[in-house]
C-alpha cells in the first residue's frame, strides 16, 4: 500500500478537515479484512466471518484512526501539549502522533494495570507518563479536569475528532465487502469505537453506498461489564486490560447504537476470551491482544442466534505484541529448553 495516503486524505470528504488542517499521519488505516475460515466453520450455516484486524495500524491498535484526527485538529488550533488517561493503547497512540506533530504528550495510567508492550511504546515515543494509585476511570476524571483548566488538549474518546477518525473503519469494511455486514461484533471498553463504527455505517448508508445497516453486537468482559449490567463497576477486573473500564464515557452513544441497529450487548468470561485468543493464533495465524479476542469469543458464545448465510465482521482492535505476558502465560505450544546441540536429539523430538 505504498500509495495509501493515510485515512484523513483517503476519506477527506467524510471528515471535518479543511485545507488549513495540518495532517499529522503515520499512514494509518487500510488494515486488512481477513476471512476467518475456522471461525466460520464453527458457526456453520453458511456463515462467513471476517476479522477487521486493526492491530496492524502504526502503533498496533485502532486508536491510531482517531488519533490522527484528534492530533491534526489540535495542531490546527495551535495546541502545544495533549493529555489522556489510558489502559495502554491510547497512551501509545497519543504519544506517537503528538511527538510526530511536535507536541508534548502527558498520559495518566493506572499503576500496575497497563500491559508492558503498551507502556514501552509510550515511553519510547517520549510521553511523560504519570502512574496513579487508582483505576482508569479515576485517571480519566483527572485528565478531563486538567484539560478544562490548563492549556492541554484532551485526546481520549470524549474528543469528538477521535470518533470521526475511527468511523473510517466502517468505510473500509464496506469498500471491501461491497456492502455492510449483517453483524458487527466488537469489544467495548470506553465504548467510543462501537459508536464510531455505527456513525460510519450510517453515513455510507445515507449516501447510498451501502444497501443495509448491520446489527451492532458489543461484548464486555464478565467482571468489567457496565453496559451489560447497566451500572458503574467500581473495581473492574479482566485479563483483557484494554477493556478494563467500569464507567465508559461514551455509554449513551453506545446504547443508542445498540437500540438503533437492533443489536445487543453480551458478556464473555476471561476463559472464553483466552480460548478465542488461542483459536485465532493457532488456527487463523492472527495474533491479537486479549481484548480483541472478546469479539470472537462473544460470537462463538451466541452462535446459535446467528442467522444462516450471514456475513459477520469481528473487530480485532489491537496487536498481540501489546501484551506479551498474556501470550507467554496462555498458549498450548510445546516448548523444549536446555537441549543438547545434537541433530539426532533434535529431530527425534520433532518425530523424525
């Protein structure tokens, strides 16, 4: 995709940018839509399941879609510093794009609850990282207050430009399939992404580019499911750190997307997430972070409700390298160590 200009230039007429907007880009977007053959077989009934693998964005997550917009507009407004709260992916993306745009980046994280791969990115990109004794929701309250009273631009998904950028994933899906899918399965943390996808699907439908709208099916981890349980979760817990959020700021937008699309929200357990995570790796050759696997875990959980011949897209939000510890602790691979450097011994283990 050498000639891919980045999503702002590719979808400029659909985005709130002008000739005066300085485009801060790492050529994000244009991520693959992959047919999941083993998952399709598990569902059966002639169903085709695809993965929108946004873990192949520049910093390894879907956040880059929104961050190119948020940072470009912040630069247009003369901003010199941005701030965000993060469970990891937002901090990495914000830091990369802010530094590319010549701005400072401050990120607040819940101490001890950010995967090492994500923290490493934020540090290398040059962010100033502040770890608090508390959870993501507390960090978000602080950065929202700071952005109101100091010369800082907030780049969490409450920033409307974030969702504008993220909606382009819907455009790419329709451009690839020729129409919207029947179901869009997506993990939900702060619930901005499901809202953004629905925005994009509606815009293409209104412009007669697609002939239908999908049902939006959102999934949350069992012990971190404020949208499913319809209440704030004070101490959310899950192996899927990217969606370990107890009070999503975009909850009303997400609920509207569910209602308007005649979709639904469900929970998945950590065990179900890990199982889907392993299937994607072993059978599809796709390494995603645990939160991403929630979309596939959820689809497998509700497969009896899926109509025959449906086209389904599961959103994989982040790359597996974001959380290497999860991979090391959750796999079925055979690993032999401390072996003699002897060809006979080696091939014997291989079964030859």
